[in-house]
């Protein structure tokens, strides 16, 4: 279930809370960050009901809320407040807490 109790994505979708983009180096130098338009990292904030095949069989989505993930935005997404709503097939991989992408 979602830690955001009043929000559950639709069937076959999940909500992502995007990682903050760093705008300072460890030495304190301020720079303008650039996001990769095709890849986003963040934490799964909520998961909707499982997606179904055309024959009605469920396609499991075994990623629990709170897991840090890498997703692709090539399939599109919707924005809802501070969340990104993505299709479950947009998930690329699970990341460790300290993994840096880019």
C-alpha cells in the first residue's frame, strides 16, 4: 500500500517520487544541473493494481513501495503534483541507495 494513503495509481501504473537533482559539487561549487530526458531515478511512492493480459491473467509487479528505481520516460508519463505516474513496463531496474546515475 502507498505511504501516501489518499493516492493510488490506476491499473498497471505506479507513482514515482523523483530524486532531487544536485546543484552543488561536494566542494560547494554551484552549477546548473541537466536531467537526462530519457532516464529518471526516484523512489516508488505508490503502486496500482496489477496489469492484466488480454486474456485476463495478472502480470505481477513485485516492486514494493519505498524501493529506489531507474525508469525510462520514453513510453511517456503523467505528472500529478510532485509525482510521476508511469506504466509498470517503464521500470528499468532497482538501484541501491547510494547508486549514482549519470
